C-alpha cells in the first residue's frame, strides 16, 4: 500500500514523496523525474490524485504572503492552506470574496480542482486568480497571467500543466461577516423557490438529510455593510433561529465550527470550520458533488428527492450552494451560473458508488458536472463532454508537458 488521501479511500500508488525546500530543488526534481503527481492537503477523494511513480509535495517551500502596494492583489504560496493564507491577508487589511467550507485545504489544490464557496455573486476560488507561477515539465519557472493565451488552462489545471509555486489573487478590502443558522427551513414545494433562497444572503448553505422536504438547516452569512450587524429575524422561511451552535451534520458536536450568531472577520465566518480543529476523523466520510446550471437547480433538486430512499441511508448530510460562473475551461462553473449539490456520505465506498451509478445519470439530464476532487463513477471521457473547451485544455497540456510528466491515468483518460 502506498500513501493514502485524507479519507483513506484512495491509494496514491506510491510511497515515494519528494519534498523540495527551494524552487531550485523543485526545478531539479522536475528535470530528473519520469512521472510526478502533485500532492497537497490530501483532501481529494477521486483518483485524480493517484500516480504510479512519485508524489511531489511543495509544503516545505518558503512561505510568504505579499500584498501589492495598491492593495489590489496578493501573491501567496500554492502549498499553504487557505486558513494560513487568509489570516495573513486579513492582517494586511485585504480579503478574498469567497472561501470554501474547509480552511484546511491547500490553495493550489483547491484552485486546480475548481473548488468553491457560496453566494450568487461569488465565483469559485479560481475566479479571483490573476496569475499562476509554476515549474513546468522542462524545469523552467514561468508565470502565466490573466490575458495570456494559456491562462484559463493553467488555473483550473487538475495539476496537469506543472507544479504551482505561487498564485496571485485579486483582493478586496477586509470585511466582517455575520453567520446565523436556522433549523428546519421550508424552501417551497419540492424546491420551487430554491433559487430565491440561495440568493437571499451574501453566502447561503442549505443542508438536507433527505429525510423530509424541509432542509434541516440553513446557514446564512451576511456582510456587515449588507445588514450583517443587525439582529437576525427569529424566523426564516418557516425555520427557527438556532438556539446554539450547530455542526453541518446534525447531532455532531459543534466545537470545530466557526462562530455563529455573531459577526466577525471574513476569514473566521465564511468557512464552516475552524483551522485549529480537524473537520472530522480520518476515514469518517466520503464526499461527492454534482454541479448544474443555476436555472436547472430546482428541477434537479426535485429529481434527487425522487430517489431519496436511495440517498438517505448512505448520507450524513447534503449541502446546496450557489455560485457565479467563471471562464476557466475546466471549472465546473465554466460559462454558467451554477448550483452545487454536495453529498457527505458514510465511509462505504462500494455502496456510495452503487448509489452514484443511479444519481449521476439522473443528474446528467441537467448537464451536471462532478467536482473533480470528489467521488464520482462516470468515466472521465464522458465527463469531458460537458466541457466545451476540453480540446483547448488538452492542447495546452500536451504542448507544455509533451511527455506527460505531470499526467496520470485519470488525466490521460480525460484528454484522450
């Protein structure tokens, strides 16, 4: 057995891990390797991350966060966690417009797989990227900037174009966010007003156990300037304001979640979890996500409810979130405003895959794209048909890495 991912459901296929301590060492490692695969926080659940030869970790490279003199961009290390980076950005008085639920994930890995936060106006994390600095297959350190021909292939890249050393993000002035939770929320008959609910705050997460038509919880995050300092209403869509802290999975202790029923810095409210507490025990869950065009979300939700008897026995919690479209070719939100249906499953991979074999064709009717880093069973070649610029992405990958140093079987299957 080789190295394992965070949930212990993927064997990377090797025990060999290179950990360069400088960019120079990284360049030499790339020049003298036959096959490499980048490894970050190990939070991906799919075989996108596996390799038969050598893993490459950049976690030992120097760490620094640099904010431009005009305060409009910030350059951060790709291997750092979002929790570490956002704390440093906040100290500089700047912020990112959106964050994922977990601050524990690496910046480069999250960007490369199209990971996202929540909010009708919030693009996935990659949407704020202005430049990518990477060591490509020939060992050269290059920077690809917004406006360059290959830019949209090198951001959401699936790790196939090189080892990302640093990323430059567009940033905004730091802001405060209030987070409130409502229990037992009613969102219309079978989700007919789902889109209205998802757009009712800066960031909205709707959580369902698939045990009823109601959502078990709604997590609403409001920016201070949008009324976030005002006392919340006691009810929201028939739901009741929570009388204490909640965990996304009902019944789980909430000590690892970010503070609720109060306002605070953006980086301590937009994620659901705190950096200093692991979100769950190793091996305690599997995750999947299917993302559909926003206009199809209500119908997709109704279709999922039709197979709730299949989903509910395997489910810990499902989360529904909205995001704005972006223009990165392999982003699940490419070219369309999007709603993601996320599933946190019990750690039973065979049973989960059997359920997904039913769910994924059902959702394919709504042009669903699976999250690259989560569990899915559809062949990558079939997934690629949902991406109109896949051919352009493949051409960039082959030109920048003609011998396939950074590719694995998953990527080769995707690009043909």
